[in-house]
């Protein structure tokens, strides 16, 4: 019997972990798995609603670390997770993604001599100003197994000198979740309530510190969105960090007071299925999220990425994504291309087929037998 501690912390972790828990659950005689939530995200709409929508079990342990500076948050997770590792003595810790909890739990486990597997390894933006890039690099360098979503990520790890036998190109667990819930999300009826029609609106998400923590950058983006919204209503589910910064900088005027179905329509953070429903029916998505670049590629929806780089270049090489930066003119030019029907279509990357979690569990089982 292998004992595995699965770790989640922030919103994007939940949809990556759900299929892994399901796949582990298919081997009750071989795997005993427990779920640890660090509590990095804690609001109902940022956390618990996802457990319910994705059919995930409640966490066995909640570290309840909450928000704070990077050092505070990372340090609190490490101190609390160390106690859990000492009590549980797992054979493996499995971490996903690139949030502070990913890094904190990897280091903690590794220093206790516990093997660590990183799901979504090898992604690189090359941008060391991004906290997530630091988390990715530091996590990958200490992990025992590295599961990648695409060949570019595997190549990145090879270039950094990671031994081949540790790296497995398995596909994309977040896409496992998308494909599983696609039909359910399709069946929702939300658009009428918001006042938009299928194919007749854009979706925006924004939360990166590089976009929302500087007044001039945030103002440029909001001005571009307000301009686009004159032609195409913009639905904007707002991350708590972004709402806080818009209020602090006094930029709420750009959001206006839209009548139903016009202008920039702001919403609370959405549940998983509701958000997917919004995306799959959109004319275009504008975002600084990492995961959404991948989801739009699978859904075949044009994606305008409001960043100067991406750790997911496969979505540009093969999918519907383009990285345009955060400048007002560049955003408007890209949106014009979409509205004029000039956006290229893409294809779904290799192994984004709904079976990534299954492949990962096979590797974990055979890696354990090898020891
Ligand atoms: C974190 C991740 C980022 C990920 C994002 C998805 C890191 C470094 N960043 O960024 O990679 O893309 O999650 O959402 O790990 N807040 C709430 N309620 C919550 C959580 C946060 O109101 O449940 C507010 C707090 O004011 C907090 C701020 O949002 O200070 C930022 O939260 P934090 O977890 O530090 O980073 P995110 O910006 O959410």
C-alpha cells in the first residue's frame, strides 16, 4: 500500500487535483490517499464551491494559512505542513501547479526525506518577476517525479539537466476535468440572466500582480476593455485582488453602471461550471490566467493573453492563444482581429485527451514498485 498526501491551496489547484483523486480512488488496495488544503484561498467562491462542483471529497486536513506576504504565506504553510507530514508519514507528496502552497509543501516534504511528485512540471515563462516562475523552478529542481503537460515542458526540464527517468509527458489534468464536465457546463442557462447571447460577448479575467497592482497598467487595460465593450459586451468575473486594487486606485469609473447586456458587466468570482459555461459561449476571452489559455485552446475560443510572456507556449503554437501584452493599443488591435473574423483556429495539443490523471497514477504505482 502506498500512502500519498495530495496538496491543494489555491483556486487553480482544485481542478487539477480532482481527477487525480478520482484516479487514485480506483486503486483502493494499492493507494491510501489523503487531501491537504493549505487554505491559501479560503473564500467560499474561491475554494469550497469548487469542491462541490468537482465532486471532490472534503479535505482531510485544512491548514487554514490564509493570505499574507509571500514569505508569510509560504512560511506558514511550511510550518503547518511539516506537522502533517510527521504525523502522516506518507510515501509520496503530490503537488500541482505553481502557487505558493506548491513550493512550500514540496520543500517541506523533501527535507523530511519524503518523495515529491509535481504535476504540471516544466512550464517556464522565463520571467523571474513572476512569483509563479520562482515557484515552478524551485519545485521542479527538488522533485522526484515530474509530470508534464506537453513536449515543450519536457524539453525545458531536459535543458535544465533534469534526469530523463524522472520526467513523464502525461498530458493535462486540468483538461481531464474540463472534458469530464463539459456537457454539464454546456447545459447551464446563465446568459439570459446576465443579458448576453451565445457568441455575443467577451469574457475577461485579470489578477496578476503585474497587471493589477500598478495603477497605470490597470488603467490602460480597463480603458481598452471599456473601448471594446462599446461593440461587444464584456463579462468580467472579478478576482478579489483585482476588485481591491480597482477600488484602491479609484478606477471603478471605467466599469460604469452597465445596463443588463451592455458595457463591462462585472460579476463575483464564478463557480467552475458557471465559468466554463461563460467561456465556451464567448466570442473571445481576454485573460492573464495561465489555465484559461489552455482551456480556451481546447474549447476553440480565441484567447488574447494580457501578459508579455507565457509559460504555456503550446497554446500559441497549436491553440487559439496569442500573447499581446498589457498595452491599450495592442489589446484593441487583437480584439479588432477577432471581431473582424481574422483570428486563426487551432488544434488540441497531444495527450490533452482526458486521461492524464490515469497515466500519472500508473507511473506512481510503478515507481513505488521499483523502490
Ligand atoms: C494566487 C497564485 C496565482 C494564481 C491565483 C489564482 C501565488 C503566488 N499566486 O494568486 O498563481 O494564479 O492564486 O487565483 O500563489 N483573497 C481573498 N480571498 C481568497 C483568497 C485571496 O479575498 O480566498 C485576496 C486577499 O486579499 C489576498 C489576495 O486576494 O491578499 C491575493 O491572494 P493570494 O493567494 O496571495 O494570491 P492570488 O493573487 O490569488
